[in-house]
C-alpha cells in the first residue's frame, strides 16, 4: 500500500525545483525516503544545497518539518510519514 505525501520547498529550493509544492506517492515512506527522492530530482550542484555531500545527510543544510514539527523532536530521518502528511524542506543557505 502506498501513501500520498505533500512536499513543500522553501527558499532557493523552490526556485531550483520550479515549484513550491507537489505530492509524492511512496510505499511506507520515511522522511529520509522523501528527502532522497527530492534530492535525486535536482541537479548535482543544487542537490548540495539540500544534502551535505560529505555526510550524505540533509540535516546540516536544511530544516526539515513534518506537519510543522522539526524532525529532531520526532525520530529524525527515520520518522514514518503517513497519508496526507506534509514534509517541508527549508534550506539553510550559507554565505561568506
């Protein structure tokens, strides 16, 4: 059985992805599955804005919310996502 999940992209990710909101249908998804799916659909340079290439982890580069709650207060990237849940990805852009 698959579930439909809403994904919201904010900041520079929205511009690179070409839209700010879309749905994914996945089988028993976790937050990690959703982030990886979004990351694979981005050009390599943009993917780095979402997923740290050295750590292969999005958490240093993005604030990730599930239904408005930061995933660190849940089960992190292994948090299970249910039907009509919303995952929001907010990149933390660094300048310097």
